[in-house]
C-alpha cells in the first residue's frame, strides 16, 4: 500500500508539472502576462483527480483507432477538461493525413492544442516500462499521420542513438525520422533508402504480399546524409562520422 501511495503522488506531481506548463503557455498567449506558476486549476482537487483518471485511461487504451469518448466524457465533468477533450477530438478530424492512417487515430484523448507537438497526445507512454538491459535508452517519437507516440527500445553508441533492433518496419522508420508517410513512401518507391528490404508477409512462397523493412545502420546513414533525422541530432552525428 505504501508503494501505491508513492506512485500516485509521483503521478500527480508529473501531471501538475505538465499542466502548469500548458496553462502558463496559454495564459501568456492570451493575456501577454507572465504567469510563472498558475495554480487556479491545479489547486482544484476535482480537476487534478479527473486529469489523472484521463491520463490512466489514455495510457491503458493505446489500441489504434479506439474510441474512448464515452469513458472520457463520463470521467471528465470539469468544464475545462470537457472543452479540452472537444478541441482535441476536433484536431483528429482537422489535421490532414491519408484516410487509412487517419483511421488509426484515437478519440477521447487529451492532446496538445498548439506548439510543435500540436495534435499529439498530451501524455506520452512512460519510458521506464520500455527500459531493459538490452534497451537502456528507449525513446518516444511521433507518428504524425496517426497523431500518436511510438516508443522505440534503443541504446546509444559512438554515433548516437539507435534502435536496439537491427531491422525496423516502415512505421518505426518514419517515426524515428519524424517523416510523414507520403514522404517516406516517395523515397522507398524511388529506392532511395539504403538497406531497404522487402519481406514476405506469409510463409507461402507463391504469395505476393510483402512489407518494406529497413536495416537500422543503413537507414541511419541515409537519414544523416539527407538531414531528415530528428532535429538537432543529425549535425552532431555528421561531425562524428567525419
């Protein structure tokens, strides 16, 4: 019981820190005043408890295309959270993507409403659950078409961060590179990507169903040269390779 209480307290503090950042950002934009630590919401126990419940709901239900609106609406009676959920779900329809990938977007999830992470879930998956001896440095990356976070087990070597696997699929590749699907599909169609492979989806030798996969080292070298790797990392790595 003591361990559960400690975990709950830590979760509450994480929620408050993220919320304070969001609220301060919005207050500065709307009033042009610098609110260093607004507490008009975080001091409301009903708001904080419902926010924590929405966080748990989103983290437990990460299936593609799941509709959490009934459960989220039943949980969130606070007017601020209701408006936040409504605007988050509006972004699911507003932000452009191919229809088959747009169908993977979850509904009933709190999302960033502005800034560079606009449309992505407000609460990313907790990295500690992906940390193992083989994956000491997992990271999360955005899938922009699905408006989702993707966790990749990883490690750091002399050239920087990389997934622990030697081969990744197309979803993992575009998340790592921060690419929209159309951009990466264009490069794979032109056979521009080193280490690009086509793997059969079935054991049947006569089947024509295949999926594209990528050798991690080949993809990393291509991403660095093409300057499509996550912002701020490719320049440092290119200097190392020289």
